[in-house]
C-alpha cells in the first residue's frame, strides 16, 4: 500500500495508491463529509424553496 | 518472448482494453443526459425551462457521490434478497477497493458504468414530473431511485448470483426490468401523489394540452438520447478479458456485441415506424416509439432474431400511445413525457416477451434456462420494487409538504420565482 502524504515514495510493493490509502480514519472522515455535503445541499435547497413560496404569497 | 511473458502481455492488453471499453461507454452514456436535458427542457413551458434543466443536472450530479457512497455496495451485497452478504469490506467507500488500485483495473470502470446506469434511471423519472415537483424533493427521490431502488432490483435480477436469476432463470440482459420498469413504475407511484400541473385538468375531468416551448429541442434531445443509449447497451455486456476469451452477457452466458447491434437498431426502427403509423405522423411519439422499441427488445437483446426485434419494436410503437392515454384517463396523472408508458409498460412487455418467445435458452453454470414463469416472477418483482417505494416515500413527502411546488409559484413560473432567471430574453 502506498499513500500520499506519507513516508513511502516508491512504487515497490504498491497496490492502493491514492491519498490517505493507509489511514482508515481519514477515509471514513471523507466519506462522512461527502454524505453531509449531499444531504446538506438538499436541505438548503428545500429551505430556499419554502422561503420563496412564503415570500411570494 | 517466453510463454510466461506472452501470458503477461495478453492479460495486460486484455485488462487495458476492458478499461478503455467501459471508459468510453461511460462517456457515451453522458450523452443520454444531454438528450434528456434537451428533451425535457423542450417539453417544458418557457417559464420553467431553466428549472427543468437544473433538475436534470442535479439528477446527474447527486447520483455520482451517492452511488459511490452506497449504490455500488447495494448491488454487490444484496443478490440474495434483503440480507446483505459479507463482502469483507469490498464496495464500501471507506475501503481501499473504492479507490485506485494497481491490482484492480475493473472496479473503477464498472462502478462508473453502473453510476451512469443509475443516472439514466433517475433521469427517466425526471421527465414525468417536470414543472411542479420541488427541485430538492426531486433530488432526494432521484437518489432513492438511482442509488437504492433500481440497484437493489439489479442485484436481484441483473447479477449472476441474483435470486431471480439463480432460482427462476430470469433473463433480462439489457435491463428492461431493473432500469426501465423500475423507473417507470417508480415515476407512476410518485405521479399519483404529486398531482398534475396547474391547468392540466378541468373541473369536468377533461384534459388540456400544456405544450412545451420547443419541439425542435425535444426532437434533438430524443435523437441524442438514442445515441447515448448505444453506450448504455454496450456497457450491458461483460468483457471477460483473457479468462474467457470474449463477451459474455451479465449472467455469464456467451454473447456478442453483434446481437446487440442487430436488435437495437431493428427495435429502434420498428418502434419509430409503429408509432408513426399509430399516431398518424406525430413526431414526438415517433421518437419516443424508437426508444420504446429498444426497451421492449432489451430483455432478450442478446438472443432475438432481428426480424422479430423489428416486430417487437413495432408493437412497442403502437402500444405506448393507448397505454399513455389509458393511464392519463384512468388515474388523472400528468406524465409530461409518457415515461410510465414508454419505460414502464414496454419494460414489462420486454420481460414477458422473453418468457413467451425465448423460453429454453441455456444460461451459464447452474442458472436455469429462460422460462415464462421466471419472467412473470421477475416482471412482478420489478414492477413492485419500482412502484412501492415511489408511492410510499412520495406519500410521506406529500404529507410533510415537501413534494409539490405551490400553485401560485407554478403559475408565476419556477424560473423567475426560485432561480431568478429566465431561459430567454423576451
């Protein structure tokens, strides 16, 4: 496994070769952030629609 | 070159070829979304043209991260039903398998192709609900359909280990069921709760034609969509690489891209000609008939005789118009683009056609041959898997006041009210 940033700077024995591949905590963190962005944008859009509907009555 | 070096060379080339094939199929499938966008914007009245386009873009944008988050895992984990199998971490987003790996050239491109299948499924639903669904509600329902519902159905009936396949010999190589039927019936369930656009029906029950603002845009969109479907259908075949020496269908049985070429084109032309005849030359239905002709052939796209694919296509072209009229008259829905009829009805007919006319075709390994009972069970499963979540979830959203654009905003136009934009300078 190789990862960046990290100690290894070689392709020797590499399989997963993406950023933070050796840090499961970081992968979980990015997963959660991705999910939150998706959900948050839908909620924000719904609020905007409700405000527009109320202000245009 | 030694035998071992030759083996490495052949395997490497096969893997690179496989990657490249699905990469370009994925790119071609994006053209489906160009087509859907133009089609739906053209079918929309001018005051809602921008919001219709935004909705299409969102269906595409939200499907990609959510299919990475859970869609791909659902496909792999649920072939047995509702209980996930242990994949030892494969397919979940925090596992290294969902990122670039030198030992795995397949996952990324297959995930990408399936993600575009998901985008397509969500976009099928999109056209039915234009001009009165809340954009946020649409995005949420699109995620439910594209990253959960259809892919669960695919795991059951479009996967070599799916229970519909291994127990009943269900045969649906190009996703007439899990994509078209599921999307069409999901849309039907939502339409029942969403209600028609303001002004669609009069008090006496008679309907008004709310014509889109650009028939030309819809024409080009529909034809573009057909181009993109060649990427979709191409990606339905599995490049088995050096292991098996060629193409197999998604269930592992021998197949050829030629069979797809024959039957896609013959179904397409049959659908266009059938709809031209039935509609007395209505160009909207002609183009939709072409699509319906492909979808009715999709279940057995690998095994039809091309002449029969043409006949099936012609039937689809003739069926979609009365089916659409019946749905509107009976349920008072407002399916703006005929999605329930074109995708739902023709998907169902496509699956049943395999049982009626192609029973007994051998499958791979221990999978039973295609048979009528298996196709009936598969059809009912796909229809319910689409309809029930579409109806139930949209009902809950309706009760929560999070489904429909209020009537006064519809009358003013969503573009101006919500987006502060206009598609055209008047």
